[in-house]
């Protein structure tokens, strides 16, 4: 039991370290309290956020926000964070998404160009649905973790009555990493479930765009690896694409 607890603590501590390194100007501190399974994150602006994980390390939607500048902001921020926790399914994703929300709340720019000498390739894929979101994201996370040449796989959702989902994938190696990920998604049996709850392959994915970024577009993002981005409406989605330097994808293939 002690060994398992140590493994859990080490895994969460690793993710906290990644969050602190990814948002050095916005996240002042973050810590994990193992006995109560509580995560606490403090921003440079003085906001403190905490929530708990259940015995399976899934986030519990019990967000507490303190030390903020006004009551109205506390309510709005808490609603955004609660939405992240309800739609995410792993410690890593939750911490990054919570950090992203808090960084935006700090009113600072967190995006930075991806510095690399090789050309960047970008793919935008549309998913018809995710019937079993937890299962689907578990597979995606595993695929991305094994492809070190990928910069980012961003699962983008707009939470309408019927959620809209896109995958934004960025990498180098002349698009080979994007092709490999696409093949894995389409050929993995059990990545999702059908209408009867049986494991199935992805047959409804649409490739909206895939190609090398031209010199007119510079990819800017603070995120690496597998991430989730959740928005309330299309205007927030448009702002997200503008923030990462890919507004043309929204204008040409989503708008």
C-alpha cells in the first residue's frame, strides 16, 4: 500500500513540476497533499485554487477559489474551473487545463513561438462524436506519449448541446508523425464505443487540413504533448486559434 501511495505521489509531483515549468510567470506555486489527495495551485496574482482527486486519481468537482480580487471574478473563475474538471479525465490534463485557465485570468500572454529549425506540420481533424470520452482520451494520451516527434495534440471541444470536437496536431518530420497518429486513431479497435456500447474503430473522423506551415504563419503555444481545450462557444474557439497563431484554420475550415 505504501509503495502504491509513493508511486501516486511521484506521478502527481511530476505533473505539478511540468505545470510550474510551463507557466513560470503565472503559476507561483503548486503542491500535492497526499493524505487528503488535495491539489493546490497559486497564481502570481494571488489567486489560490484547490480541488481533490478520488481514489482513482480522477478529479472531484469541489473547486475552492480564494484570495481573488473580487467576488464576481471568483464566481466566474470557479465556473470555468469546474467545467474543466467535469470534462477532463486525468491528473495531467486537469492540471494543465486548470493552469491555462489561471494563466488567462492573470491577464498575461502565455504563448511563445515553438523554436525549431525544422518545418512545422499542422493537422486539423474533425470528430463526429466521442461516445465514451474517457476511453477515447485514454487511447489518444497513450498514442501521443509514444510519439516524441509530435509537438502537441490538442483535443478541442465546444460544449454545446451536442459537443463539437476537433483534434489539432502539430509536429515536424514532414508530417509523418501526424500520419502515424491518424493511422492509429483509425485502426485501433475499441478507441470508442458504438450505439450499443460495443468497442469500435473510428470511422467518422474527417481530415479538414494537413500540411506544412507557410512562412506567413508562426505557431505559438505554451502547451506540449497531449492537452485538452474546452470552450463555451465559437467566439472563444476563434480566440484560441488566434492565440496559437492558426487563425487561418478557423477561418477556412471551422467558421
